[in-house]
């Protein structure tokens, strides 16, 4: 639990800043074209796609898996284990699998944005 908590705290501090920075970069590239082209449109969509991970995390992941896992980690930090922290291993496994699936969705969103950015780069060199 402590490893998950450490990664969660680090990710929560860094990931939104990275998403915003990436979005601003794609947004600049979309704006820098100044004339509507396929590349500009792709950059604009990529710029709008990246921040979706922050929204998805805040609205969907936080209440369903992140908050319960943080509460379990806090109870585990007191030295309690297993059922003493109010969850069975099966329940913990289920929550971690749910978290893993939701995290995979975030990875796909970032991947889609990266593919859009790469396609925009290729399109900009073709025109």
C-alpha cells in the first residue's frame, strides 16, 4: 500500500502539469500554422485530448478508487494489516484491478494524443 501511495502522491503532483504543458505545446503548434491545414486541426485535437486525463482522474478515478486506496494506505501506515484495515485481500485485489483498468484508459488517451501529434507533424511536412 505504501508503494501505491508514494506513486499516487508523485503522480498527482506531476501528471497534471505535464498534461497542461503538452496541451499548451500542441495548442501553440496549432496556432502557429495560422492557416487552416490538416496539421493544424490535428494539433488542435491533440491539444484538447491530453487534458482529458486530468478530468477523467478527478471525476471518475478519484472517488471510485484513489480515495479508497488512500484511506487503506493511511490505515496500513499505522501498522495494521489485512482485515484490520477494513478490507479483505480479495477486495483489495478488486480495487487494484479497477485502478489498473482505469489507468490503462488514461494511457490510451495519452497515446491517442501522441499519435495525433505525430500525424500532425507528418502532415505539416507534406504540405
